C-alpha cells in the first residue's frame, strides 16, 4: 500500500516540493500548499487555516478561496439531489397509520395547497396536467423537471433562508451618502451654533483661570508681605542689641539676606505646587464641562441627521444595493435612538477578518489627514463621503485620528476657533481627549457613540497591582456599528509615522509614496472577551459580556498585550492568573497555546527579573537560566524555578518569522505579548541553574520546525539517561556540517568535548552518542552551518562590517568591505557567502550513573 511522505509532499498550487516547515495541510483530498502559495485562487488574498474555504459544490475542485470568492449556489436553491431526499420523496407509503401523538386525526395544517406544491405533486401523477400552475411551471423549467424538487419559491421560505444567511455573517449593505438626505449648509448651520456655544464655554474657562490666577497671586503677595515684615522686624530687633559689635552686625545682615532668599525660594515652590493643583482641578472641571457640551451637541446633531434620514426614507430607498436581492425589511435601518448596551451577536472576525478589506477606506483617511478643514462638517464629509456602511464610517474616523498623531501636533498660541487648527483647540487646551473627539466626529457621521470610563492596564502597570486609586483611570469609546455596540480605543490604536524622516506639513504637495502609517488594528471593534483583559468599565453593562466579571477578577486576569490576540494565542489552562504562585520546590509553569496556522512561524523568548527592581541576576548567575522554555505540539511552556523566595517578573516575547527569514541570520525583534508575577512565598528545595547553553527554546521542536530535523528516539526537551545515551534524528532536507557540544555547571566546555560525538548515515540519519563522565545535569547543544549570500551596496571609504547570525547564533564573522568610487570589492574569508552558525537543537539531560 502506497504511503504518502508526510514531510515531502507536492504543493497543489505550484506543483513544487513542500517540506514540513513551510507546509499548510493536509486539506481537501490530502492536498498541501506552501505557506506563500496559500492564497485565494481568484483575488490572491493571503489565507490562513481560519480564513480559507473550499468549493462545497464541486468535489473535483481542490482550490482554496477567500470568503468573498468561494463558489456558492443561489439562495434557497435546494433540490432532491443536493440534500439527498429525492429517493425519500418517491418512496410509496407503506401504511395509512398516523401517530395521533404527533399529528391529530384532523386535516394537517400544511397541505399541498398551503405549500404551493400542488403542481409538482400533480406533475408526478400526470405528466399531461394542463392546469395553469403546471403550464406556468413547465414554461419556466421545460422538460428538465425533477420529481420531488422543493425550492425556496415552492416553500415560501426565501425570506427565512435569507434571514438565516444574515445570522451567519454580517451583510455589508451600502447606504447612500449623507449628501442625499442632509444639505451641507443645514449641517454647517447647526455646527456654527455649536461653535458659538464652545466659544462661550472657552471664554468662561479663560475667565475662571484668570480669576484663579489673580486670587492666588494676591494670596501669596499678602503672605509674602506678612512673612517679610515678620523677618525684617526680627532682624531690626536683633540689630539693636548688637550696635556696639560691627562684626556681629555683619553676620546678622548676611543671615537676614539668606533667610529672605530661603523664604522667597520656599514660597515660590509652594506657589508653583498650589498653582499646579488648582490647574489640575480646573482642568478636570473643564473636561467634564466639555464632555457634557459635546454630549449635548452630539445628541442634537444625531437628531438632525436621523430626522432628515427618516424623511428621505419615506420617499426613496436609502440603500444602494437594492438590486442585489436585499430588501429594507431584511436589514433594519440604522437606529435613530441609541440601543441599550448588550453583547454583540457577531465577533469581529465575522464582521471583517483582515484590515486589508479597508485598504481604500484607510487611504481616504490618510489623504484627508494631510489637508486642513475649517469645519467638522467638511472634515467628516470628506471622510465618509464614499463610505456606504456604518463600519466604514467608523473606520475612516478611527484611522484619521490615528494618522493625525494629535499628541505631537503643534498649535499657535493665539488659536481662533474659526481656523482649521481651531477645530482641535480642545486637544491643545487638554479639555478634549481622543475619545471625546471620536464621539463628536461620529455624531457628524450619524453614528451612536459613547465615552466609557474605567480602569486600564496602561503604562506603569505590572501584574499583581491593585486598582485602589485613580492612577490607572482611563476612557475609551463604544460605537454602534454592524448591529451592535463595539469597542474603539483611538489613543492605544495610534502609532507613529515610519519610513519618513519628518511628517510632511499639512497642504504640502510633496511625494508621500514612502510614507507608511503604523497603527494597531486590535483596538478597532475589539471583541469584548479580548478587551476585558486590558479595560474594566465602572458600569458593568459596558463590559458587553454575557457574564460580567468583578474588579478582582479583572486584576487576576493575565496581563496581555494586543500582539497576544493578533497572533491568536490563548491560555489552555483556566487557572492561569496574573500572579502565578510556585510550589514547594519553587516551580511554576506558564503555558501558552498557538493556533495551528502559526505554529511554524512563531518564535518565543522571555526575560526574568526581580519584581521590585531591575536586577536580573542571582549569585552571579542570570535569572534566565532558571527558566526552561519548551514547545510540545501547539503549547509553549515556560517553567520557572525560583532560586530564592520573593517575587519575580516574567516577560514573554514573540515574533512571527518564516523559516527562510530565520535562516538569513537577520536580527529578530521580539515584542512583549504577556507578563506574569511569579510569587515564591516559601522555598524548601535549592534549585540549581540550567546549564549555560545559548538562550532560547529547549527540545527538538525547534529543530523540526525550522531545520527539518525530526526526532526519532527522544521527543521531549528533558531526557533521563544512564552511563551512555544515543539520540537519533532524521533530516527531512539536506543540512551541512553538525557540531555537538556538552555543557555542565562548573565544568569547562573543552573538557566535555571528548564525551560527545555524532555520525551522519547515508539514509539521512543523524546520531549523537554521549558517554557521561559523572552524574548530574547536562545540556546538549547541536549546531549546524548554513550559507547566506551577501548583497551590499554603498558609497564611501573603507569600512568593516560585523555580521551576526541572530540572537541564538554562536559564531560571528568579520568581513572587510572596500568601497571605491565606481566599484565595490567584497573580500570575505572564503567566498561571497556568509557562513552562519545556527543553534538547531538544545536538550536537558539528567544523568543518574
């Protein structure tokens, strides 16, 4: 019997060999794809195991598609062959018995007439039936009629079938732009009314600040005069007693001058502190007043838009897609009143599964952000003018705020409200935040939006911290789109500009092709079950969870970052908390699960330090050597052995790289995905550090994933051995020279070199043979060599380049590169390729001789 080679299959798309480290599959009929070939057959969109679809209506079609291009049958098209009921419909009745418990003796509620299938039944008994219904049917279908055929029109269930489809995924019905039903001048007129209210409010703020400043100055002036009078009076009295002693008078004078300077200094410090306190209180008051005004104005703007929208809908359809089989009674129009908070029925993944779907919408926001607008009406209409759905409207506003980078915006001192930058004067004065601005812009687009207040695990937070004061208070938004309330965090979603030395000035005509705006898509329409890990609202209903949690539950949730969810990671153990307590041996294990489509690309790293300090060593040994990182299946485990009692901070990092990218030797940048507090209250066993091997993952999984080195005899990172040990691996692809090294605490590596050797057989089997000189804990490191071609282009004088393989490389090679005016000569040690040494395997061996 033929057995397919699981490690060396053929890619269905390009028909080239696909190895395990770069393999996606098996899929339909045991097909495989390269990760780079795993794209939609129609549009070329990159797919994952979560986002791909097969053709369910043609068994011979083994291609993969995205959700938009997977072949589909028409709505409600059910025939006998499709659902396997043709034979059942034509089976003759075996008895006239009717179960009275199920159906009464009376006539059934639904008969042939009710179901409008009499023509089909008559056609079965008499092919020459000339009834009007039969004639109409045969005119439509001719002689291709199949007995027992039930379709949507026959059963009157087209509406129900369509409603079922709508429950499966969000239907992005396109609404006509706001220009269709609301005149721009009318909206601008209301905005000008709001602008006047804002001007009055800001003048009130200015008066209050001026009055407070005046009152404080008078208060300190009076206090200064009193203290100075007291100091001078004392000096004069003391001076009278020292009249006949000039030396003592001089000392008194110097002391008096010093006391006056100290008084002035102390009062200045006190004045500045009081001014800061008063300013902070005034700002809190101003923010509350601004938020209340924006709430009122947003309500008025929404009322105007809803009124005009309703009037328009009375006369014409509001939707652009009516000809595509949609009707307004299927998709309800956007609600005129804000619905009560409730968990969304559809997840973010069901609404959209890739930010690339908004590529055109995002580009609109980026373009608009480069220009200046004098009114919010102009701004929002430029943003949402080409948006047909509520999601697209919210998206352009979110992206405009993240692109605008309001934190670094420069404002003139004399800022007028009727200027382009005057729109954002609330940002300058600190009275308006990202969240209030997002709410304001949503109201101009006709979207319901609220500002939610609560706690967040923001800058300065560490796992185990209690939320007992206002230190971690924060605000965010919920916007009503896609039929539900969904979270938006513009401030955390905003990122900086890259690939450009400086941000182009607004209105400039310079090239912007090299600009790339980074942002965090996680904070747009975030799912409540993920959002709750970082944000806790003061009102429990705004958790948008079916089962709300308490503040204590929130504190105990693991401290994760957006990258954790972007990679699809999750905790397989429900007992994983922000604070992990060790057992009596000082051990605690943190486990993270990876989705199947990320197992071949995710690389993890970690750092361990003391919780209350930046110390990362114990008795001269790095704390990293007290953590064992290993991967088994889709689980990566970090087992921490505390060297002493106390608290430690475990920071776990990750990066997604392909095996090809890893082998190039480019330095890898890891980003934090989660943090834990490791608490060791009592330690009964002294734990020795792991052998001093290269940092990183233990076990054979990395060797299999990245280098195709498949374990035969030992599958785990921890190996128990006797006097001698033999380890076998099979190479699924060619590898160059190997080198194995043995490590043991307190023993030099050179002394152990003679106790380990390896052989490579003709059948691609690699065997490592170890004879241990004494019992103890050993680390085995396997190293292999690869070559990377160099391409260097530069101008200038001679220079030296030090090229390192990566964070887990052990060898570096130094190249001398000579640059001439028109030519470049590369002078490596051997040839035009760089030899890179990779750590391909690391095992921990416990020897009990």
